[in-house]
C-alpha cells in the first residue's frame, strides 16, 4: 500500500472517530434527559444500573457515562466541542472531573492543545491543587469560627457568630425547635387564662345579677365560672 493510500486510510480513521465522538455527545444528551426524567425508575436503583442492563455496559462505565452526561449539562463549550468532533470522549471525560463554568474555557484550550495522556496528567495535577486549595480554605474557615453571646443593657440577649455550615445548621434547628416549644407553651398559657387561671387570679366576687334568671339573684357568683360559661372564646 503506497503512502497516499495510507494517508487516506488515516484520514478515514480520524474522520470516523470524530463521527463516533459526535454520536457519543448525542448519546450523552439522551442519557442526561433520560436520567433527569427518571426513565430508569422502573425497578432499577439508578440510571447507571438501567444502562448496564439495557445497553450492556460495565457498571463502572455506566456510572461514568451518567456522570459525564450530568456534568456536560453545565459545560456547554465542552459539550459542543465533543459534538463537533473537536475533542475526543476520552479528553472530555477527563476534563469533566475538574471543569467548572468558570474554568471551562481554559480547560477547553488544554484539551485542544494536548493529547489524551497530556490531558489526564494535567487533570491529575489540577485535582491535587484543588485539594490543597480546599484544605487551605477549610483551615481558614475553621480559624475564623466564633460565637459571642452577651446581654445588652436592656436585658435582651444578643448572639453573634460565624459557624461551620453543619454546626450552623444544628443551631438553626435548635432555635426552630425552641421557638416552636415557646409558641406551644404560649398557646397553652392563653388557653389557661381564658379558663381556670381567671378564677385563680381573680377571687370570687359577690354580685347581684340584674336578671331574673333563677339561682343568680343575691347569690355569690364565681367570676371564673361565669366567664367560662358565657364568654364565646371559652366555649
């Protein structure tokens, strides 16, 4: 086979590979929509489990397809590059491990400039930097924690602080529970005031009822009992 024929064969391989990548991009679009609409929820644990059954993918490969499909929904430039055959699926899969909408453009340039092996190595280094940055951010946030509780001159209690998200969530839950308990207690107190507490706070009074109702005229009247019987809110 002469050199020209080999060149044509190489071009055909490259062209077909680009078509396969474009088809893969379309496949990922379909997987993302199928996953979002929970078409797999017919007895399967996940979209990956359904793919493994229906398409015959290895479970690990199925999970990776679903992961890449989901991430590409937030990375339109990488998705378009795959759909046009500009980047291989291998490159895009690696880049989606670290790419964000803010870094997508830079990582797209990395994918276009290097081989799949270059991209993998850059992604591994990028992830190491991300982990170090995350650790530094975690340490900074940990050092900035604070909680101050003090009483103002008028007796009101003031809370000021900066808490870790999980600790803050617990505090908010505790405050919500305390607020509900106080609300229920206040409701109970209001109900008591309209009944027995009125008689406890107000001693029975001798009243001459200006009425012809039998049993009232000239008798001691328990105010608490009267309110309990007569007031519409006490019924």
